C-alpha cells in the first residue's frame, strides 16, 4: 500500500504529471545507463512524447523537465533557474551532459520528437527515451507513463503496484476499511495512519518529513503572496495574490470579516508559484497544489485551537484520503479530468480540516465525500496548455469549498448520509473514463478550445 509521503512530494511546477514525472523518468533512464555500464557507448539520446505530454508539454515544461532528468536533476532539489538556462543552451545545440557525467551531442529539433496525434494505449501521458550508439543501433529504449502526482510507471510493470512496502499494522485500500479500523481501535484516522508510517520508518523521520512538507507548503503560500509580476507562457496573466492580499487586509482592518476569502487567496498564491515553475508540494498533484496548503494555512492562521500536532494530523488525514483516490481511481487529469486533481484535493482538504476541528471519523468521511461530489465531471481544459486559466481560480474556489464542506459536516452527525466516500470515488473514476478525451488535459476542448480564437485575435491586434 501507499505511504502519505508517496502523495506529498516536494517538487517543481507547473505539473506533477507533465513536469515532475518526466524529470523522474529522464533521471531513471540516465541512472540505468550508468548502472549498466552503457554510458560510454551512448552517443545520442532521442526523446519521444505522446498524448497529453505532446499536446500540452510546451506549456507544462515537459521538455526541459525530461532533459533536466537526463542530466541528473531531481524534482525535489533542482535549481529551476539552472534548468531553464540549460534548456536554452540545449536548444541552441549545446551538449547534453548525460547522467551529469558524459557530454553527448544533442539536436533539439531532431532528438526531441513531439507526436501530438499519437496516444499510446496504456496511459495518455507517455514518453519513450532511446539511447543510441555511434552506428545508430539502439543500446537501451524505455517507455514511461507519467500517471499523475509524480508517479512514473514503465511499460513492463504498468499494472503492478507503484510502491512495494511491507504490510503495516493497519493495512487498508478503501475508505470503509480504514474507518472500520478506526472504530475497532478507538483511534482517529491520523493515529492509524501514523502507526503505519512509523512501522515503515522511524518516528523521528516521519516527524522530520512532515515538517519539510509543511515548510514547503508554507513557503509557497508566503512567496506567492508577495511576488508581483506576469506569469510566463504568453497569456499575459498577472499574479493576483499580492493585490488581493492588500484588498482583503484592508477589508479586515475596517471590520469586514470575509474570512472565506482567505483560503481562496492562499490557494491563488500557491497556484501562481506553481505556474511559474516554483517549488511546491504535490497535493496530490501540482495542478491542484494550492488547495491543501491553503486550507492548512487557514487552519494555522485562523483556527483558535490550532497546534503543531494539528498540522501533522491534517497532513496524515489528507494523505489517507488521497491514498483512497490514488489506489481505487486516479489523480491524473489526463486520465479522468480535473475532478481527479482539484476534486481530489478538495476532498482531501475538506476531510483533513474537519478532522483537526474535532470532527468524528464519520464527519470526516462526509466532508471528504461532499468535497468530491460537487466536483464530479470537472474537466481539465488548460488554456494554451498552461496551468493558469482556469487552473488557478479552480484552486481558489476549491479551497473555499473545502472549508465550507468541513464546516457543514461538523453541523451534522452524518449517520443518515446516503453516499459513502468509497461510492463517490468509484463514481468519480467512472465519470472520468466517460469524459471525452478533449476534456482530459489535451487543451483541445472546453475553455482551451473556446479561447484559441480570442488569443489569436489578440496576438494579431498586438502585431
């Protein structure tokens, strides 16, 4: 089964499936060449992007991510400024430093192949990497699938579990299984999940990693709140969080208590950082990275009984809910639409906020279920293939909704609720499968399609 640390990964924006995953794949390929003693024979590397990676990869930073991975970068530690500079050099004909060790010639136009009309059968997010010798023969070829949240699978093990951890004291895959354990043991969701985590690693390491995750989440909120400017990519979208912060602060100072705007503001801040390729935490993905940090920050800043233990319980509970979706459905926008990203994050944040407010296990389930129920069918249609419009606002609206879902669930026992969390997870997945491909992170439908003419007319007018 999965650990909460498989859901919460520290990486870079703008996309866990299109940026983080391809970087992981590139590094995995280079490491395999190195481990097998194949670096010296390799004189050229060819990259092929398919499906959604090909269609929206330019706006999501896919090309520079996979190149960075091939040169040895990892999402959690890469210097984003260095990554951008290296990509510029490679596009101009600079050598690729394979595995950070061996320079080889690289022709961007020939070696970065973008197949926009081809979808591989196993997953919409696919890429192949091929190492070639001096005579043109193939030394190593691998096909990778970036299946959402930074998870990467290879063709030969696509149907195997992503993580092979020993069975913990309290194994579960579905929500009802975990809730039954909680009832039997008389413990909260966070307590059961923590018991599993400290079975796999020391309690000190669990605490340290929780602190790292929270620190990055907090930093992404704070950085987003104070950074002005225009988001990259050509849409001309201005960062809104700093100006909104000033206006909401003035409203508060004059006696207005529009506190529901704060989680929206915090989510804007993180989503804008993500759109700029900044450091964020997948929660469960980058496209939805603003929601869980926003609600957690709202808890810390406004809930009168907030504690450090509460922060850990929030992350453990949110992580458990995310595991339900990852294990039994999908968190990939390219597979099930934005309901699998923003919808899942809303569900995670709603359940977690309910838990740290003192909600019962049943009330947590209700909050998480409501959070997803009203995101069902949410499309993934990024304008110009960028994680900006409508993605940033969707993060903000979902963060506010998560708080409201938690508060609503606290006012009711939940005992007469007809729809279970497991049911809504299954419905979400089946709904996602039924969505037309144009609404699953291809930028071929929805707002992305509607805005093409508007953007073209604007560009013509500017010329």
